[in-house]
């Protein structure tokens, strides 16, 4: 793994300030106290060299979205935004078991194949999500899966799916969300159906099968709830670190950690030293880090659109300032393209029933203040001298 730059936090902040980057965000007139321009009035040029992909590349980063394959097929404006902004994408749902496995003995690859063709054609990298997860399982799963069959089924699924796209994937989320402290195991592992049915070493087995099936994809363990300074996140972070160390010690083929990064516009605790220490540990273990599902839940903010937009933008700015200081971070993906397609409208609806304004493009695909905040954060990182 090449380490292009390893700035101290202080030098990062100084450079960011000097460059008028994220740390200078309030000066752009978008801080909570300032009268923020509406997103429509931002009038940003976001094409070509002004795109997020281009600014990310200057910062040694990939940038992209989780994409909805139906929208990609049917909605030209959505498709153009993806082509314009992304150097990498991930399927929001099309590569989950629920999409790929209509029946225990059947695979359905139409949407996944279409996405692979789209990314190939447009020279966009592709992350696979996800080979093994307790969620996104098909309806037949519970009745059909037994302790005798589960391990074989899991490994066969991995061989079939990762094998089909071998050589064409940037990375795979091999195991998603394996930790749940509330389940009470000393190792912090979630007692997911896979752990119960396929064995407590299912994580290791899944990674080994994935490496055999696709030797070039970066094999990733993806997790949420490890970002904050609060006690719950700190405990989960410690369990994640323990798991990563154990996998490394056992020579399990793992290349990267995905930090989901589902943020909340108003947190009581913020993001800081704990997360930075996790990033340092990943770097020491030669694990790349991808911010895989970045978005900002604005449910705690009042109805005022400008206030919501600047609150959301400020959260993106502060989170990326914390995380992009680490050279381990190589990719940033938001969970969705635009506010018309955010899962938060269903998963975390606002009390006032207004749609969430959580992504970098609004419901009409216009760049938001959050877009500007993210681009500034990339620029602040690219101004760090490389060595
Ligand atoms: C979500 C999708 O966004 C929804 O469309 C779907 O209904 C449920 O799954 N963490 C993950 C993602 O790893 O796969 C989840 O995606 C969001 C939380």
C-alpha cells in the first residue's frame, strides 16, 4: 500500500485554513449565523474539472454514489449526474442476496450485470455490496437455511457472485455489519443468522472464499456506528479493532475497512479523536479505509430549508475534516445520488413529513451546500504536500 501523505492533524488544519478549505467554511457565508444562499442560487459549475470525481482525484481519492439501478436505466438526468461526478459507484441494492437470489437454487443477475456494463463503458470503478449480511436476505432464507446447509450456501454464493465479476470489481463488501454489542458476546460479534448457522468463523471463511473467487478485488469489512465520540460507538470501535487484528493475525485476506458514515446533522458528541485513532490503526495494519455510505440525517433540524442545508453541509465538512486527514482513506461514497433517492425518507422520516435533505444533490439534481462542503474538503486534502 503506498502512503502518499501522512500529515499531522495540526498541519492538515493549517493547510486547510491557508487554502480557504473546509476549516474556513463559515467564511463562505454558509455558517449557521450567516444568511445562506438557497441551493438553487449556488449556481455552481459542477462539470468536468469542477466535478467531485476530479477534485477527489487531486486528493488521491475516489468519489461516488450508491446507485439505484432502475433510476440509472430510466432517468437520463440521474444517469448523467452519475457519469459526471463519479470515479466509483456501488449498487444500493442490486448486489444483495434479496436481489440476486429469487429462490434457493436460482440467481438473477440482470440488474447487477447492467451495472457492471454501465461502469465498464464509462470507466467508473465498482464496489460490490454485499456478499454476507444479516439484512437484505430473501424471503425464502429463514425456512430454507439450516446449520447443515448454510455454510455451503454462503460459500457457493460467494464463489458464484464474486467469481462472475472477477477482475472487474474495485472492491467487495465481503461481510457487512458483523458487530452488535447488544448481543452480549465478549468478542462483540453479532449473532447474525450467518454466525448461528454457518459457524462463528463465518467471517474468515467468507473472506477466504472471496479471495479465491476474485483475487483482484479489495476485500472489505463494512460497519456502521463506529464514527462518534459517544460511549456506544467507542465500544463498537474497540470490538471492530479487535476483530480486524484477529483477522490479520490469522492471515485472513482482508484489504480494507468500510466505515459507513451515516451521520446525523445534530449530534451530542461529534466526531474526533476516537475515529482518528481507528484510522491510524487501520493505516498501521495496512488496511485501506473507504467511507462507504456517507449521508446526513437532518431529522433534528427545524423546517427552515436554508438552516437545514447549512446544518447538513457543516456536518459533512466537519466529518471529512476529521477523516480525510488520514492517508488510509481512499474513497468516499454517499448513500444515494440525490434527495429524491435517499433511503432516509423511509428509514428515518422527519417528524414534519418533509423529505430529508441529506445528500449532495437536491431532488431536482441541483448541487446543494453540502456539495460545496465536500468539494472544499477534497481541496483541503489535496493541498497537503505529498511525500
Ligand atoms: C438500504 C437501502 O438504502 C434501502 O433501499 C433498502 O431498502 C435497505 O437497505 N446499511 C447498509 C445498506 O449497508 O445496505 C443499507 O441500504 C443502509 C444501511
